C-alpha cells in the first residue's frame, strides 16, 4: 500500500485547522465574515506551531521535483551530439588543410 503524499496530508491538516475553529465560531453565532477571519488567523498560528515537520517535508518534495538529480535525456540527444561532433571534426580538418 502506498503512503499518503506529504502535500496531501499537510493540506488536509491545514484545512482542518481552519474548519474546526470556523465551525466552533459559527456555532457560537459570530458573524460569518468575522468567524472566517478569526478562524484563518487561528489556523495559521496552529499550523505554524504544530505542522513544522510536514511543512518541511512538503518543501523538500517540492525542491526535489523542481531540481532533479540528473537532467532528463532527450531521445534524440545522442544522435544530435554525434552530428555536431562530425561537423566539428570536418570543420577542423578543413581548417587544417587550408592553414
């Protein structure tokens, strides 16, 4: 069984840290816009305090996705390089004959 991706678990925890305070504040009959604002601040504070490790895992995964260890090889790269090498050799031979 595959493990849950770090970004998914982090996102779900962030949503819960917003939704639970929002539900509590709405149950207390606080204005919806004020409840949403306060719930957003509470969620931000809770996630900053308690979700350090998942946040770092997501950041590490994003960095790894954007900076792969090796560059992907294009299927035609070897044949193109071979053509360029032949052209360079032909140019060098031509320059050797003329000079």
